[in-house]
């Protein structure tokens, strides 16, 4: 039996027009927008993730007619691989408008500034324009005080220490690290939000110029400078667009959300809907531990409609540099998961070992791409007497070279699950320090046979999603 939305908050006259044109609007489930079109048949549009929002901002930069803009946005979200952009462009205005209306209704967070004036295509575009402007304004308010504070401090140092003999800056000094982090800030902003970079570029360039003056004139060993760097390290933390919007809507600190996710050994990747993490937070408010409920939440998200969201996520890896050559293997894993589910076969028992070997390979590929020697142990080699590091391992190499993907807190959480849980140090015949069967060494070497759980399977796919977006 098919379920249909009969009202959609449209005027009766508009509903009659839609019915007369063969457009019916099914209910949307689990953030997937589903519509049945007489022209194109069944159409499915995926939920808007943080990465999608960045792509929307890029599309906004291209001059085009309002109708063409709607086509671009809807086609960007389409799940049906057989439908082309030209198919969308050929739709009658009324049918295209009906698609947009259902999508807007299902993505209330993305279109929260939508105002219907009667020109629907223009209103659709304007709502995203306003949303982007609001986001930029909020971002500017957060950045300007930090930049101003840094400028004032640099200027004060320049005046007070102009007579200090110039000397080379040691590569390990705090100043050198600060400048590296500053460059990383600029790269991260450029990658995540072009328009934000354009609005902040003058201040950032001035900031860099002042940093160069300090680096050329100050002794790197000045205690006061070192303390200042430590106390103001947040200036150099990469800014993430992920939390600006969700903090405003849900009034929750990132640290709290990350703490809850860490409690249940979960993390978030760029392919998730923005609001997903707060479902976890709500569950945590109940009495007692909610491990099973939180696991079910993640499983339900991916398992919905025979693993549709998993398939969507993996399809997004097709042209990712680190996963491109492994895409067929990974997509075959999705196919096996779907077949196994229908035949009551344990998906994790079959697929998880394959995913872990691919994670291994991707990690090696990443280190190679950075010209980092990877033929070493996973963990650091520690001097048993002094406790000092003799030789760093692959995990430390990865942490030291990995760029920001979401935010500092979220990346730290993902690293913890990826490196300290999946790649936790293991000794044959001995229990793990952190008891959790999602362990690369125990599974690959055949010591563990209790890894056949959907939540472990999903975590492995999520680790690959994190690596895909490096």
C-alpha cells in the first residue's frame, strides 16, 4: 500500500493542478525525499549533509536563472542514477516546482529562511542565499575578535622587541608551529567555504604579515611569547562550518555532543545529516547507559530501505583520490551486505575483514602520498626505561599529517575510534586494554571470531568515509 501526502500545505487550486498533471507526492522517510513523477517515475533525493551545503554555496556563485538553479540543486541530491540533468531540465515548470516543494518541506533546516512570495523558483534560491549570508555573518562575528586580538598582540610584540637581534627560527619553536597552523587555517577555510575566505582575506593576510615580522625579529625562546602561544592556541584551530548552524539551532556545545559520542564509541563523518548527532544526545538524556539505543540509531540510519543510505555514502567515494582504485571492491561490499541481509546471513562476518584490509591499504596510500615512510609498526616504539619515543609508528604519522575534515573536536573523536580502537595495540592471547571487538589485529589474524555485529560493520564504513574526505 502506498502512502501519500495529500495536503503539503498547498492551496487547493495548486493541489488540483498537481493532480491534473499526474504528479503525486509520497511521504518522505528517514530524510530521503521520495516523489512519484509521471514523467520520470520514482524520484529520490537524499538528505542535505554538511558537504552538500558546501556544494550548494559553490553553485550559488555561478550566475544562472532561478529555474536552472533549482534544477542544479535537486539534481545534485538525486539518488536515481539513471535520471540525467537533461531529464530534469525538460520537466514542465509545474512538475519541477512540485519536486522542489517536497524537498523544501522535508529539509526544513536547510530552507528555514524560505518565504513563499508566489515565484517559487526565485523563493527557493533566495532562501539559500539568505541562509548563506546569515552563516557568513555568524562566522565573521566568531573570527573577527580572534584576529583582532592576534593583531594587537603582534603589534605590541613588534614595538617592544624591535631591537632584539634577528635570528633564524628553530623549526620546532612555537612560532614556527603557529605559522604552520595559521596556513592550515587558511587552507581549511578555502576548502570549506569560499565566500567566507573572501570576506576574511584582508584580515588574514594582515595577520600573516604581522606573524612574519614577529618571526624575523623575536627570539623564539622568549618565555612570554611561548606562554602566549599556549594560552591562545584556539586562534590557530581550524574553523568548521559544521557546528555554526547546529549550535545555533540546537543550543548545544560541540564538546558535549562529542563527549556523548565518545561515551558510546561512535563518531560523525562528512556524509551524515547535520542534525543526526543530536539524536544521540537526546538518547543520552535517558536514565542509564543507552548503548543499544545509540547503536540502533546508527544501524537504522544506514540499514533503512535495504541499506540505501550506506549505498549513497559509498557512491560518493567513486572519484575520491584515496578510494578511487578501491571503489569497485568497496561497492561490491555494499552489494554483499544487501544480499546477505535479505538471506538472513551475517553481513559483518562476511564483509568486515575485507573493509579492514582496505582501510589498511588506504592508510598506507595516504602516508605514501605525503612522502612519509610507512614501513613500520602501527604503534610508537617506546624506550622501556625512559618512556621516550624511539621511533614513531603509523598511527602517530597519520595524526601528525592528517588535515582537518570537520572540526578539531570531531576529528579528534574520529581519530580516537580509528586509531585507538580499531588499531588498538594487541598481543596474542591477551585481552585488549580497551575491551572492544572492533579491532584490526584481532580480526585480521583470526584471533577474534566475535566481530559479526552490524555496528562494527558500520564503523568500518564510516572510517573509510573519513579517509575519503582527507
